[in-house]
C-alpha cells in the first residue's frame, strides 16, 4: 500500500476574479535555427538551391557529382547570388535535401520544380533512388541556349521512397550552367496553396497555437532586409545568415505573414534595427497600402490583393545583449527605434511596436531607454529560460518586477510585456513542465503579458548544431510528431478560459484557476515539478461542480478521463502537468 504525505488543500474562490487572460497567450517562436524553416516549414525539398555553399570537388557542398564530367563553381555567370554551378561534358549532380537525408516521395504524387539553365547541351531532370540505380520519374529540358532560361517541370514518381534524390545530368559534350533549383509539392498538396509543408503546418494548428513570432538572432544578420524578401522567390538574393554561412530568402516575412493568415495565428515579426526610415515607410505601404500606392501595387503584383492584417512589428532582437551593459549601444537603439517608429507611424499609427532590448532590471540604462520610448513601444520583449520545471517562479518574479518598474518610472504608462522566447536546451517532460509553469505565471499577470512564445516551434531530427535542442514539433522528410512541450501547449490552449480567479494552496504544487465568462466552467492548471506524487483536496468555493474531466501529461504520455465531481481528492503523479475541468 502506498503511503503519501498529509493531504494538502487547493482552494479556489470562484467569486474572486482577478485578471483577464489574452487569447494570444499560447505562442511559439520560429527562426531558422536548426533549419526549422529552410528545410522544414518551407516546402523546398532541395537544400542549396543557389549553389552558394562552399564547393567540394568542384560541386556546391549540398550537391554531389555523378558521371564522367568535370565540375566547377562559377562566380562570374550566376543568375542570382554570387555563384552558379558549371558542368563540363557528360555528367551531372544530385541533391538529397537537408543534411543529405533524402527526399520523401509518394507514389503518384507529383512534385513541381524549376531550374535556371544555360549552355550548349540539353539535360535530363529526374527523381531517383539514393544509389541512382532506379529512376522514379524523369523529363528532358530540350534545347538549351546561351542565355539564362527558367525550365519548369513536373515529376510524378512511380514508387514511394523516403530517401530519394533529385538529379540533373547531361549525356553529351559541352557546358551547362545551373542556378536556382527548386522542388516542391504541387499547390494542391501544400498548405492552402502556399510554399509551406502541409503536414508541419497542420501539426502547428493541432498544437493550438494562437500566436507566432518570426524573429530571433537571424534578424541581426546584416543581410537580413525586408526588400530582399519580395518578388519571385528565385530572384531574391541569398545572404550570409547568422546561423549558417548561406541563408535563403525563399521564405521571409511575407511568407510568414501569409502562413499565419492561412493558419489563423496572430503574427509578430522582427526587422533589423539598421533598416532605413525610407525602407520602413515602404514596408508599411507594402503591407497596408492600396493599389494607388507604389508598394501597395507591388504587394498586389506579388499575389496578395488585400492588405495584411499584421498588428505587431519588433524592432531588432536581443539588442545590447552580446557586448554587455554599454550606454552607447542603448543610445544607438534609442536613435534607431525612434527613427523607425516615426517612419512606421507616419504610414499607420495602428501598428504596435515591440522593444527588443535585453531586459536588465538593475541597469540605469534600462530606465533611460524606457523613458525614451515610453508611449511609443507597446511591448517590451522579455526572454526567459524554460528548462527548469519550476521556471514559472522566476518568470513570476521577473514580471512582477518589470510591471512595478514600469509603473514607478511612469504611473500612467501603457507599456506591457511580450515573452517572445522561452529558451533552453531540452524538449522532454522536464521542459514541458517548465513551459506549463511559465504559462501559470503569465496567467497571474493577466493582460500585462501579450503572449508567451515557446522556442523553438520546430526542429529537424538530430539537427542540433547550434545547441538549441528545444523544438516542440520534430520532423524528418517524411514524418512529423509532437514532443512533450507540444502537448503542454496543446493541453493549455484547449482548456483556455478568459478569467483568473483566486486560488491558494498549502502544497508545493503550482496552481492557477480560471473561470468562464458565464461562470459555468472552472479549470485548474496544476504542475507537480517534483519527482514525488502529491495528494491534494480540491475545494471549490461558491461553485457546485457536476463532473470533472482530468487531462494529464506524465512520463511524456498524455491521458484524459472524466470522473464525478464529488471525488475532489486527487493524487498528482510525479513530474506531471494536470488540468482539471469542472462543469456545473
């Protein structure tokens, strides 16, 4: 017979309603770290389409040579970017996607693609087995000329293979230059016709996300500029990224906004602080302008007739973090923020800007920055940890301090907080508990916090060369699945109620209680962060429950069951996240 400590009490007072909770609370952060976009969400099956990667044996390193020809990178003839690939005489190259994992094929499901070619000999384009011995589909280009031309194709494989390759090769003598190769599912098989991998997008919706932030350290790269992200994707210049020596603009701010629009997520994106005021004005005109404006017409020509419904723009990412608490860097940010604020609001005053400066509560520079942007910044981006199963305790203190300092510096301020990154190095049950405890902390602060975005939204399996082993959704070329933090978000989002009511406990359990507008439903979010079970008696004041539904994440396994409401004594398993939903 198991023996537990003395039964503790969880007491909920339904009459004492404390805070309203934003619907946007359940968020995620996406940036191209660990290839969660370029190789994941972005439905481009080839990696290295611009041949910018350093060459190995004369071939861009994401491609592999085949046949008898000779190969060389060419930095004088590129259609786009700084390099293209040259094949001389009989031979070819093939691509196996991100990390050379292989390209997933489904029998009878066509793939669409294009490639820019020029030279003196025709080529064959094919989908093959990994060893090249079996061809699943192929097409010929016909005559190639000495001028760059885009060759579009469709390949319908006659077999299923999760480890295929894409090949292009010649059979004669002469030269062939290649640039800007793409391979995607047809529009009908992508997420709502966008260049988005459908299975990943649907999984993100299944998670229950309400908010998605597009930013992170990738925006600090000097080449990260919004004007490079518009127009045809094969004409957008590649650039040197932060995480990788080569980054693609095939997926950028606009694809992100289109995805959020189609998926039903509120969207926030970050821009580099060195964007010019003129470019910031043009950005707003592109996003919001009518057909009577220069950049509004450009948006319409790019295939989005209606203005984007974007509400939030972040200025930079983790600014003043990397070189320490330096007054000159704060001063530079103030200058850049104010200039970009004026430019953006000259076009649309409804856009809400987010300050990205690293939060240092003890620094006098923080107060100076606050005073300089108060009344202009709607939110301050706070980045927090996530691996500690009791991380919510620290986040609660940080939010309490931040809110108090804001009111101390200006009692009438309207500035609030947005947690755009919960960071760590785990994606296990411990991280799920950390995320659930942060959500509890945020609920206690009500409308002071816009959202809490767990990082990172996605992660390619075994792709962890940057140390951020913390995806919520994992993927390979052929499959997608959620890990424990995914289920913590899914549970919380599926059990959202808008009002926090008073709850107390004499146990170590982390508890928040929420109630519906009509008062008919109460939900408890309970985190047991310890490796021992905890038994507690739940007492509901001013509320009579008819039944209770219990859903739980324990040992990385999700379960759900319903019990009668008079059985209010419950043993919470070790290291678990439990939601109890009471209906009257």
